[in-house]
């Protein structure tokens, strides 16, 4: 099976002269279709930079960026923007819902950007809101939704154009434990049912059990991989034991 994405020997730095700061150093990162892949590591290690390059919102200084069979590093800005709109879904930590739009209208936005007819966009949005358990909230504005409901609207918006790659930035950081698990179960179903690659950036150890593989970043590169749920569970248990002994 071909990888859903593969980043090879990626370098990225910011600033110049005395303010020059390397963010990525020969970083390698890949994920498979239908996989729930977690990316973890301390703040400032390069996770956001790596994902921004994966999604084409940031240019690498060097390296190969292949996503869904396309070489992003060989595309111009217009081509990357079009590719991203068609093939990548984003779920943000702060949801980024538009407060003056209903849940249905928020979910419709990606389709309207693609110039889909408004009636078709609303119909598809309503269908997806039903799938995430919000059929009765289509006409509600974000302020009238709970935090967990807002997150599910954000997930529906990310999926409405049927992307092959879904990128999630701290999807459970604002949620209680029960709601967080509901969201992760939904994302796991998204990966398995749609053969989508789902990348989750998180600092939340409560949800590590949902990962099929996990990569840990440090100092601008992937330092280690856990390649099965069993390896992830063992590493997590070891970390908890070390913390209790401190």
C-alpha cells in the first residue's frame, strides 16, 4: 500500500543572521490510508511546523513532500491551495466556527468555497451533522451549542468535502473526558470507514489508546516511533510509573 503522505529529509528555519532558528532538521514523517496517527512532543519541538508543511500552508526550505500521490514541493501556490481545499480537512483546537452562521451553514462553507450549489451544500451538511449526532442542531448558532457539540460541528465541516487526509490540532484539549472519548471514537470511525489518514497532534494522554501508531518529536525531527497500540500502551504505562516515582 502506498503511503497517504511521506515527508523526507525536510528542513525549515525561520529568521536570518543572529535570529536564525532551525525548526525542522532532516525530518521524516509518513502515514497510511485508514490510519489514526498521533504526533506528540513538547511545545516548540516543531510539530506545528511539520504539519503546516504537510498541509501546504508553509513552504519547506528543502526536502520532499508527497501527499496523496502529489509532490507539493513542486506545485505553485495556486495549485497547492486548490489541492488543499479538495483533499485536506482541518479540525482546529479552537473550532474556528463562524458565530453568525448556523451549524449547517458552518459545515457548508467548504462546499461553497468549491462553488457547489447552495442547496446541495446545505443538504450534504445536514446529512453529515446527522452522522455526528447533531441532526436536531442544524439551525442552532455556535453560542447555543455545548463545547462538545461545537467540536462535532467542526469535525463535520472538516469532512463534508470528503478529504483523504484529516489533520487535528489538539481535538480534545477543551473537552471533558467523556466528550473527548466520543470525539475520538468518531475520528477513529472516520479513518477506518473512509480509508482516510487522520493525524492527531495532542498533549492529552487520555486518548493515546486511540492511536494505531504514534510519533514523538523533539528538536525538529521525529525521534521515535511506536508502531502498534500495544507499544503505545506499554510506553504510556512506563511514563505514568516514572511520574508516580518522582
